[in-house]
C-alpha cells in the first residue's frame, strides 16, 4: 500500500506497545489505527491535519481520506526524522503546541473532543490489580478537583517527544487524540515528569519558557502552575497507571523511575483538602 | 561601648541599613532608638511581598530548587527507563 503512494524499498515495521501498526517504506509511512479509534472521528482530525491553518504546525497527510484495510482505519503520511533524546527540541515542541493552541477553531470545525482526559481515565481503569499501589493511583485520580470551565481550544491530546518529526522543520504528528479541549493537557505530561523529579528543572524551564514566550494561550504567564496543577495530577496518575500495567505485563517490579510517579501520587493524596 | 547587662564588649554590625550592637560575651543585642520600628516595618514588607514565581506544584518532588537529583544523568537503567517514557503514550 505504501508503494501506491510512492514508497520504495523494504518495509520497516515500527515497534508499538499497542495495537497500532506503523509501517514505513522509504518516504511513506502507513499507519493502521487502533481498533479503538473511531473512523468517523478520525476523518475530521485527518482533515484538520491537512488544513492550511495547520501547515507548518502538524505534519500533513499524503491522503486526506481515512482508508480502510481489513476493517482497520488506515492513514498515509510522509516519513520524517524522529527526535534524538540527547538533542531533544523541547523549545520547538513547546512553540508548536503554542501555535496549535492558537489555531482559530472555526477553521477546522467541526472537531471532536480532544482525547487527553479520556486517555487518563482509560489508563487508570486498565489496572487489573487491587494492591496498595493501584489503590493509591485510583485515589489520586478520583480525588482530582473539578476542572474550572475554560473555553475549548485545538489540543493535541497525547503529546510527548515521540510526537515530533522533522522534515524541513519540526512538526507535530499523531491525530488520534486531536480535538477541542483544555490545551493545558498538552503541557501536563512534561509537567508531571518535572513534578515527579524525573525531568530536570532547566529542561522544564526551557519547555515552559518557550511556550510562554510564544504566547501559548493555555497558561497565565504570571502563575503558570495555577492552570497546570490539576491536569498535571491527572497525568501523574495516568503515567503511574501505565507503569503498573507495563510492569505487570512484563512480570517485573516497578523500577526507580516508575516509583517516582507513585511517590508523586502519594504527595498528591497527602495534600490538605481544599487545594489548589 | 560596654554591654549594659554583663559589661562585655559591644560590637557594631550594619545589616540592611539597621545599626545593631551585639555583646561579644552574652550575645545580647542593643538597638538604637527607632531601629526596632525599622525592623518591624521591614518584616511587614517582607510578609506582604508577592511570593516568588512558583517553580512547581505544592506536591512537586522535594529536590526542586536546589541541585536536581533526577533526570538524564543518573545511571544507565534509570536513564533508559525515563527515555522510554519520554517517547510513549
């Protein structure tokens, strides 16, 4: 199929932990989406990625129609260079998110809801065990204060360093959770790494500083943590839940990094009532 | 100047514009007229000053602020585990 879009050479299957299948053939990448992804919801997300308003922000697809192969939704993309963790473009990622969040919604409407909050709830639900760690994570998630209502903006929904590729410039990829939501959720995963003591303060400052300097609308520049706090707690619970599920699947204990997330949950649950 | 309490030697210090005499012997402190008011005024200014830009949530990792223990640089296993997390949903 990649060959139909000009891909050449041997197919290269990218490893994935989920049921998503990504195959690269030369310059063309074909993605078979999760069976969970609703093709009806993917269509407007794919159209948005191809819209002129997102040019230079998100990678544009080679085909703006969602295809179907053996009952699975499939999309086709140009290949790009992925992030080298030693030279990760944190600032560029933050600037791209700031620009994404600033895209006027009417240009891409109608769009479904962004997938971040549902993804967090799903991760917490997926934990099978009922030990003290699972209970702590469930308590963290269940105890989140109600979010203050905010105007919905265009939001990526699942941002991390794997969601950047470089062609002539860095671009956002992955439309699966793109939609209307609270854009703070796009910043909450790095924020959760930082709050857990995993991401170093200078790196976090570079990311946050670049977002604010680009006029990113998700945060109050005078008090960025006012809006970050609650979604970052949610992402902390989500990351901890994913770690528990991964460790159970691999038949191993949590490692030191994963433990940092459990400790962060412990600190969240220990907060005095009434905060933030 | 001699300490009015123990007759020890008083040493003079200047701190933020406040003139303080302290006894080398009993460590007692002598304030000149008006200096207590100066200190009280400075204290209330300190308390009403806006807090510095918060660098993280109230529940953030305790190592924030000083030298950071976490991150890329501590051990291969730790580094690999966190790198995997940086790139996965």
